[in-house]
C-alpha cells in the first residue's frame, strides 16, 4: 500500500473537515430552531446539553458514514481513495 503524500493527506483532511463543519452547523441550527418551535417553549440549559448530545449522535452515526462513503467516490486531482478489504483464504472443504 502506498502511503499518501502530505499534500494528499491535507486534501483528504479538508474534504472531511469542511463537510462535517457545514453539516454540523446545519443540523445544530435546524434542531436548535425546530425544537422550541415544535414544543412552543424555550429550551432549558439541561435540555440544551441533551439536545447537543443527540445532535452529535446523529452526526456520528448518521451523517459521518455518508460523508465517508462519498470520500471513496470522489476523484481528487492526481489520486483516488480506494477501499480494499483483506479477505481470509476460503476454507477448503472437500466434498466427496
């Protein structure tokens, strides 16, 4: 396996970071606006922490896998990220 250059690593890091920041801002603003409007009340400080934990869970378990999937589909300048799975040798079962 070829080790990516520093410039390529920066491109990959930028790809992941800006998407996470934009999506996290969108989800935070949407949920932060929607919850008080839906429940017609203000969010207490304790509820705000719970709300932030929920937002980060959605980001981690729902959005991050999608972002990583798009990472493997993107064509960067001069390289592409490939996913290769190491498979064990198939068990040799002889049927007689």
